[in-house]
């Protein structure tokens, strides 16, 4: 169902150019949820998010990736979710234009690789490039399950989850929650 949104675009601040598409669907083991996409006709800004129907999920979801099979574990990542790979000291936090997506562990690793490559291209320092190359090599091995890494999702809004029988979920501790960003403020997402 598509509807107009009575709010200015967070990017271009145009009035009356936002519309919202809400779809109810079900992801096995994540459960029924509403996928909401908000689009701006003026500047092309687009934002997707997932709102679980049965209330919030535990804020912390984690898996040790030590086999190729585990790289296929499904990942639902909402716009308020921080992703960490502690072994490699990597973190992606939501930021102001973060959008939600559904992927698997391999897809998460690819996104880290792309982010690192963007950093390498913008950096002249050969020392930094060397460290980045080493991280890329280990991520490459992790994608085939040959380098053991842990992937953590931290979502203070409880809308993200790793779906696998060996994934662990728990509530976030207060200390963990304190330092986390919650992503862009899109008014319509607060209805759910
Ligand atoms: Zn706009």
C-alpha cells in the first residue's frame, strides 16, 4: 500500500514529496514484519526499514563464522543497527542515511570489503593501505569459512537479527547501548 507522507524530506526538505510503501511479509524465524520504504520524488532519497510485528527482538545478535555454511546465515539489519567484527576491529554504525536490508553473512562481509576499498582509494598513506590489504585478505578467507570471525549486530531498537541455529541473542547491556547510534530519524517509523 502506497501513501503520501505529511512530512518534509529529511534530505532536500521538500514538502509533499515523500511517499511511503508498506508491505507485510514474513521471513522464516524472524517472523511477521512490516517492510517500510519511504521515497522522495524530488531528490531520490530512499529509506527502507523493518518493523517486527511481535515487538522488539533482543538487541544483541551474534554468530561465530567458522564454516562456509554459516556464511549463508540470514541477516535482517534495520537502519538502527551497528555491525561489528571484533577480531578485525571493524564496525559499521548507522549514521544519518542508513537504510535497512536483508542479506546473509557473506553479504555483510562484502559490504565491509566495499567500505574498506573506498577508504583505501581515498588514502595516500602506504602504511594504512597495507593494514587494509591484510584485513581484506582475512575477510576474503572468512567468506569461505577459512578464517574464524564473529559477527555482532547491536540494535537498540530491536529490529535486527542473525537467523541461524548457532546464532546467539541477548539483551544489550546498558554500557553497550550507551555508545550506539540509532540512525536517521524518520518520523513515520515510530508508528510501529
Ligand atoms: Zn528529498
